[in-house]
C-alpha cells in the first residue's frame, strides 16, 4: 500500500492517468484501461489538491498536499509531510472507530499522495446544514466516533511504549500545530496581519480585544492545547471534516492530527454546530431546523459520554486508572470517571468558544457565514457566535450541562443578552 517515487510534483487532471495508471491499488478499483478514467479536481478546503477519479468500474479520491497553503498561496509555504501524518491518523482512526473514516488504498510519501475511499453520495455536513437538511443518526455517530478515537488513542487504553511512540511520531507535525496555536488561540485577540472580519463588527471586535478575562482564559486554553498530550486528536474536527447522506455519517481529513486534550475535538465540533445555528437566518430562518441543530449538539455530547463511559468500564487497559488499582472498589472507578468527564466538559466548552471566535475574527471563516451576502445580517449572526464564544471561554467552569448552554444560545439568538 505504501509507495515510493521520485521528486515531488503536483498532480493535474491531465497527468493522473499517466502518473498513477500502473499502480495496483488504483487499477484494481478503476480498471487498467486509463483511457476510461475521468478526473476532476474538487478541493475546496484551505490546503490541498483533491481529485475524484472515476471509471465505469469504480471511484476513488486522490488527495495531494501542496507545498504551500492553498487558501493563501505560495507566500505561505507548508511542508508536504502533513500527508504522512494524515495517513498515520487515518490508519489509527480506522482501527479505533471502524467503518467511519475512508479506507486508504495507497500512500506515496514522496508525492504526499493518499489514495482513498470516495464516500458517495455523501456531501460535506456544513453544506447540509446550510441547506437545512437533517441527517438521521448524526449525533450518535459523531459522539461515538469521538469517544472511541479519544479514549483508544489515550493513556486510558494504550500501553506506555505504543503511546510514547505515537506522541513522538505526531510531535513532528510542528507547522500544522503552529497554525492552530496561532490562528485559533492568539490571532483573534490582537490586530494580527491575517485577520479579517465583517464590516459592522468593529465595536465588538474592539471590546473583545480589550477584554482581559477573555484574553487570559483563551491563553490558558492555548497552554492546555500545547501542553496536554492527552490523546490522539483529529485536530480539525469541524463540520467541513464530516461527510453525510440523509442517514450515514463519515469523518475525513485528519491532517491536523496531534496529541492534545480530548475536549479540543469535541469543542471544535460543537462550536461549529453553534455557529451553524446562529447562521440559520442567512439560510432560510427555519426555527424547527435550528431546534434540530441544538438537539444534535445535545445528542453528540450524550452519545460521547455514554460511549466513553462504556469504554471506561470495559476497556481500561492503559497506563492510567488501571483496573487493578480499583479492584473491589467499583465506586472509586465511577468517581474517577465522573471527574474525568467533568474535566473534558469544561475543556470542551472552552475550546468551542475559542473556535467560534477564531472562525469570525481570524484567517479561516466558515461557509455558513461567508455565504450570507447581506453584510448586516452576516454581522448579526456572527456577533451572536462571538457572544456565546466569549461566554463559553470565560465562564466554562461555571456552566451546567448541555441544556444550559443550549438555553444560553437560544437567549443570545433572540437578542436577549449582551
Ligand atoms: C491556513 S489553514 C486554516 C485553517 O484551515 C484548516 O481547515 C484549519 O482549520 C486551519 O486552522
Ligand atoms: Mg481539512
């Protein structure tokens, strides 16, 4: 499955057949007659080339890293080795949460190419949320994916040798770690070069940047992100990293993989759902659909805690909270679980908050807001996200359960706070 080749060169739709047409992993799925192959470049993310290759026999995805940030251009170089980290993340996620991530058919480290399963007729969840379409089973699948990958990639499941090896492997992803540390945790809180925001938010932006409690708490979260190598994270788990049909959910794109705090993946996902909730007036303003988004958020957290608790009770084979330590004291193990979930909850809220703020003030925004052409309406939706984000970051230790946070979101949505 792993191939080696000559000097790196970006693929084009014209060169794919010639360059990859003799690789078994591709011909087995597309057929050896490359004249039948059809290629389209479909990458709409911030970093990479993505091709769908189709033939009468089948379809697959080819993802290739570019040596720079696609969103910005070659003025921002970025190493190709992110494909290597993504490949290793995908194989680990496939083992820990089977059936939810694309199968890797072929990996070429030199060309930074991953050839993988094409999920069809799936679409990116973010687009589904803008089209106000529901997905059956979404919350359960996402909650279970989070619990399985976060638990099984951690000290709760892994032995010392395997875990330390993986921490070392992913620790080399310094450039992508740096992107997150900078864009998520620092840039939004000062007038950084790459920042941009919607006209009309100026006074709110000025207020947030002079908000000492917010700045300090966001930085405490940055310290946690940088220092707490708790588990293998997806690292960029927003609604653009999820593909869905009306009743199927899959997870893609773990190139930002790193060892970090469990609440980061959960918080990033929930923060993106809350932003989609506030953006709904720009996409049809359907109160019932908004209620479904909040219900989905509650469902993700419920599914996560249920699955995580199951894994805690049945799969604690790692170096932390060893089963032997609690022999004959089941209540002690349950107490430790309750404490663990409370810590994850607080982190989740904080990371959701910083994600909501950075997607509005920093470099990379979200399509739900960007596609609202009425600037005044867009600013109103974004201001609500900023308000909830600020409250989550600053008050995360004092928030009750998920219903309390959803109630706060509803108040903010009505314009009843600030
Ligand atoms: C320069 S990359 C900007 C953002 O895109 C990715 O999807 C990550 O979210 C990153 O922060
Ligand atoms: Mg991505």
